[in-house]
C-alpha cells in the first residue's frame, strides 16, 4: 500500500482526496521508495531522499502548451474525433491523453486501477475544475477506479457501449529528456508490473462499438503481438487501430 504523508498546510479538500483511495497515511517522510505528499499545492508523487515531484497539472506545463499551441492531431485522427465519439480511456495514468481527448470536445471515461495514481489524477482534476481556463475540459472527464478489465464490461452493461476504447499501456520507452526520465522512473516505481496486455485488448474489443486505439512508440512492438487493422504514425509515436468484436459501422 502506497504511503501518503499529509503536511499540516494541506487543505481540507486535499485531505479528503488523499484519504479516499485507501492509501497508507504516515506520520514521517518515508525513508525509501515512492510515496505521495499532500500539501497546500495538492498531491504529488515523490521518491524518498529526492526533491523532485510529479504532479498532475492540467492548467500549466505540457498540458497548457498542447492546449494553447496545438498538438494532438494524430490522436484526434486515430479516434476519428470529427464524428464526436464517446471515448473510454482504459489506461488513465496521469490523465494526459484523456485531457487531450476532452480538449477536443469529447466525453471521456477514464479508468485507473492503481489507487495512488488515481489519487494523483483525482487531485489534478479537482484543481482543473477550479481553474476557469480548463474547468469545462475537466468536466468532460469521469474517473473510474479499479481493474479496467472488470470495469469496462460492467459499465458497458449499465450504460451504452463506447464508440472508442483508448489504451496506452506502460512501455519501457527511451526518452531524451532527463525530466521525463525521472518522472517515468517515479511512475514505474509506483505502479510496478504492467497490466495484462492480452486481457486488456480483449476487454476493449468486446465493449468498443467502432474501434480500439492503442498508443505505441513508433518502432515499438504490437500490443500482445497482435497486428492492428491500420495505423496512424508520427515521428515518435504511432496509434494502432483494432476492430472491435461486435462493431457498429462508422
């Protein structure tokens, strides 16, 4: 269970978020490994003995740059955003792709199985909802916490199936930026083993109405070794598109 240290200056809302994911509150800074820190700035992912932090920030940083300077054209094509699809992001992570999809005007259901990652993402969404420039985008994202392979069919049975299921499973990607390397090292240390690729793809293909979109490094292997129906490729990333088991034709 991931430890979380609550600083005295953490607001009541941050404390509520921090304690709502079944994490392990601790009274001192952990001496090793990854942990969450809750303070007046929100909730961050830290590593014992290091000063760097990872925080979900939809109003600034890379998210702000993509929102104001452009970007996301390839993922937009991959999900066929002009058709206004309902998208379920089965591998929520830190929510970046969900945010890009929501910034295209799409309604996104985001699934995250790791409670600590879900806590970081919920905190980021809460802060985004309070920020006038991105609140409308954040409102289009609904977070679901638990095993994606279980939650996808449950939600599909309770509601209408999604047009698109989007997947970005963890991948040992080589990064040029030292900051990105450190962030991913923290994230991998927190999450540990990757999800079952075969089960994830199978669950996605069962519930999607039109397509399953899988994000991969441009030269990376196919998810679970399965060849897609077609692809959208960029300089460093590609999107593999799989047909669902019971398609509704576009």
